[in-house]
C-alpha cells in the first residue's frame, strides 16, 4: 500500500486497511467504544518510525473514524524538543530521554509530572553502500570507525581489502554519509562504534555526528538519496529504509553476519533496563558487544515518549489508546509487515502496557 505525505506531516484521515477485521478494529480501542473515542493527537520525531507510523495511523483511524493522528517525522532530537515545548502530545525518539532532559519541563504534562519512555520499535541499523563492482561488503567496527573518521579514504585500502578477499575493491574515494541533524540513529550507531572500537572512535555516543568528516545530510531520506545517487558512498540508516541498496555484513565474534529483525530483537532481549529511572519509564541499556549467536549488534530501539499525566485528560485518553494499539500484538505485527521491524517480546510488551495503563 502506498501512503501519501502532505508536506512533512503524515496525515491519514481515512484509509481502508486490507485484512483488518472488525473484531481486530474493536479490540484496538482497549475498552473504549468506537463512538466514545474522538479528537486529534499530534506527534513528532524519529524518521525511523515513519513507515511504522503510517501503518499504525492507518489502522487506528480505520477503527476510529473520529480520531486523527498526525505524525511529523522531523527526527528524534527535533521531536523531543517539540514534545517538551508542548507542540506535540507524544514524541518518537531513537534514544531515550537523557537525565538532563528528564529534569526539564514538559509543557503538555501536568504540573509535577514528567515524561516516560516506551520502547515500541526495534530495528537493525544497516550500512548501505554504493561502490561500483561491489555487491557484498564485510566490515568490522574498527574499519567502520576509520571510514567515518576519514582515517580510511579509499575503497582499496588494505584494511578493507583484508576483510573482503573475495571482492575486487576499486581504487575509488570513500564518501561517508552521516546525519547532519540530531538523530537517535546517529546515537545508536556511534554507541556501537564507541563500545566496539574505542581506540578508533573516542567520541561519546551522541545525537549529533561528532566529527567534521564526510558528508552530512538532513534526515534518513537524505542519507538514502545521497548514497543511492553518489559514487563510492556509504551511510547508516534504519534497515526499513535501505530499499534496494546493498547492505554490508558486520563482524560479530569471528563471523560476518547480515541483519535481520529477529537478530535485532535478540540483542534487545539480552540487554538490561537502565536503572534508576522513574516508575513507568522504560529505557534499555543495549549490550553492543555481545558475540552470542543470532545477535546483530547495531540495533535501534525507538521509543514513544509520553506524559505520565497530561494537563488535558482528553489528550491523555487518546494518547493512551493509540500507544496501546502501537504496543499491541496487532500493532507490532503490522509494523513488522510494513516496516520490517522486530515485534517487541511478550515480557517487554507487558512492561510497556503497565506503563501505558498509568497514563492519566
């Protein structure tokens, strides 16, 4: 199914979703009848969630004709700022709120109430490349770090050739493409490099790309377009946006592994929660160094950020119901089908639902 964006905002007012039964539609309301649920909710943030948000919104609005959900995929950093300023009732973010952000204020939240992070979207981050004559590429963390810090500048560098003995690497300049905007995808990608190649990547993980190297472009779409239309290009994106571009294999232990939704989910399930957060705030401390079989380490956990208590009870009800659908087995299955994400596990869903039930 093809969805249309109006400007930068996804506005899907009435879309018929094939295969959505009336039973499933009624279950979405989670106890709120169709006639009782109405109004408009604005969200903004992670572009990685764009495809998933399209299918979630389409299905939810098909079941609830009097509800309009708007999602503006401006990027994680912009989404968190918009939410904090009261311009959105929820945010999508590829990184959880920082301690400093949690100490701040959130305009849509009731006084003395803070925000909570809810992990609902799991996906691999992949390295897409466009190198003439090369369709398969093996990389390890140290080599990736050297490429994106411009320590390696040509595709036939011995460090790359050594990892790809079956390929003829061309004598071609490397153009490493990164996000120029604050991005949770960047934070997850740099977290992987910092954890696995600290000597080559000494910068702390951050939403902003830390080095004045390569080519910086706006948004996930900018990275995809620049890699696709360039020569000798490589960049990092959510796997759902890779399209037909070639994707590198990543060294895990002694093997080079390709990405999969299942491998990304395995990495999340093997990771603990960050301690010391407020009740209901679920932030995952990803283990990027695992060499366990079946794990893909460059994984993105994208969150929906909401108020624990809203100033407007009507907004609270709408946000709670919509986010409840997103986290439901139906919502997660649709995101897996249309966006290539990995459904959250039953145990994680239980934690998320408990947090959602607390929203007022």
